[in-house]
C-alpha cells in the first residue's frame, strides 16, 4: 500500500493532486470556499505558513535524510562484496560469489525503490535477465546483464546525489535556524532583514523540501524503474495479443450465428412456408386440416422467434440505450428459471462502450450459469470503485452451482476474457469443483471499446 503525502493547495478549492500513480485528496483548510487566500491578511498568512502544519514536508526531510545514510550503507556493502568476489575470481571461489553479490545489490536497490512509497511515488522494478541453469551459466548471465550493472552504477552515483539533494533541501531550514538562534541570543538588536528572510524561508522551505524529495524519487525511478521504451514495446505486444483475442472471439461468434441461423431458424422458416402452402391448398376443400396446418405454422413461427432471441443473446439491446445498464441487466434475468439478484450501484450513467461491455459480460456469465452450473440461486453486483485512479467498475457474478468453470474449455469464458482484456480490464474466476463460482471483472473507467462481441458459453 502506497503512503501518500498531503500536498498544499489554495484554501478555496477541493482538489485531487496526482502523486505517482495515486490520487491524494487535499482537504480545504478554509470553511469559506468563496474567500481567496489573499483576500485578508489572515488568509495570506495561512496560505504561506500552512504547509508547515502538514506532515508531507517533514516526511520528505526524513526520506532524504535516511537516503543519505542508506546510500552510504549500500555503497560500503557493495564495495566489500565486490572486492571479495572479484578479488577471488582467479581462484574460482570469486565466481561463486558473483551471483550473491549482485543479488545483494538487487535487494538493496529494491529497498530504495520501495522507500519512494513514503512520499507517494510507486516505482516498479526494472526487468533483468533471469539467471538459470548451472552455476557457470548463471554467473555469465549475471555478468552480461547490463541492468545489474546499472543497479551497481546507481549505488555509486547515489552516494553523491543523495547528500547533494539533502543539502539543498535543508539549506533553507539551516538559515531559518541560524536566524532564530541569532535573534534569541541578541534580543535587543534583532535585524528586521533577518526576520523578513526567516518569514520568507518558512514558506519556501517545506515546498522546496517536497520538490527535492520528488526529484530524488524521479532520479531513482530513472535508474531503477522500468525502461519506457521496453514498456512501450510490451504495451504494443499486449495490444496485439488483445486484438488477436478479439478477432478470434468475433470469428467464433460469427460462426455461432451462421450455424444457428442455418440449422435452426432457416429450417423452421422452411417448415413454416411448407405448412402455409399446404394450408392454402386445403383451405377450400378441407378447412379443418387447413386450420390445423395454420396452428402448426403459428407454433413454428413462435419457435423461430424464440430461436432468433437466443441467437441475438448478448447483442446490444435497445433497453441499454433507453433505460441504462440496470434495466438491461434486469431484463437478462427476468426469464431465468432460478432467482438471480441484480444490484447496480453506480453514481452516474456509464458511457455507451462501458455499458455494452458490462452488459456482454453479465449476459454471457448468466447464460453460463443457466446452461452448466446447476445453480439454485445467483447474484450480479456492479459497483464503481473510486479508490483507484481514475476509478474502475467492478462486476461480480456469483452462483452456488457445481463449479469447475474452466476458461480454457469452450468459447464462452474465453470470449469474456477477450472482451475484458480488450477493454484493458482484468478477469478473475474462482470456481473450485463443487462450487460456488465467482466471476469478477474489473474495467477501467476510461475505456473505449466499439466492437460488440458475443461468444457462446458452451
């Protein structure tokens, strides 16, 4: 869990300040939102000195101070370990110590990355080669990995950067302390210029400290965080895989519709035409038989309409546009032979693309429950989770059936996974043998998907 620091904002607004990947709510210190910070002397003083009462600057000082000590510890530990390892490399013993030495460096730099959480900055690890195989192959892989040498280089450079940044951050605090001590030791001759300097620095120092701490975290992220180029390459590969999954799901759905139309509705319509033709022939000579044929045609027509509804299952319904997601999901479970509770709690109407995605997921999940689970009761819950930035929609479908749902068998769950991943979401399925089954899909609020996918749950 990332710890976040409050960041000062003018007292007339409630705002959200982005820190790293998190969003920190900043409370309004003023009870009157219409009053600007400089509308009065008191407001101006609160604006200037208010940051002194926040814990952010003080945590930033602690973060920078610990960074200086930790930089020294890392350098000494790495220097000793590498001296022993490379000093004994010619007697083979040193080669055995290469792996542990770089593992030590990796552990220490990991601690430094995690320290950035103190100021609300989350730094993901930088990928490096995995040393596998025998000790010789593992050692050569480690020595040939530029990312491990980059970590070692960081330890050396950070020994200089950490004290330098700390010195810049504490410089205004030092001046303030000197001015205060001088004023207390010479009560009869306080220099007004010194007082003015102290007043100015009391407003600047905490803000400067936070800025320096974030600069320190940015430096650590540049050295130890993921390579932006590699992240882009990975993202492109991920999007390509999502595209392939979506195209495969679309092709599977097209085959399902074509098969059902040919084997179901088309045959029923042919039979309907035959019955109507026979009834037309019998209409004059044998009205009773004609009436029976027309009655059979009516049942055939109803069956064809029902089959068309099954084929259209999961497609974008009109009720979704007219009345929203809640009504559309309620329509899905309206004809269910088992009780299915639908609970949609959203602060506002979803964008069309998100609503279509949520409708598809629930539609396919409910169809899977009715077809395979042998459940007695089920539930659907849709919530917005605002703890994420910028927020996510969480869909949960639960049933008390026999369990054993496997996304690798059949196209239904695979289609749901393709749709969720195509929307940059995540899907979790908990379905032990014997049940129950819980499907949880998490979709980011800012999602744009335009292809209405449907997949059979067989």
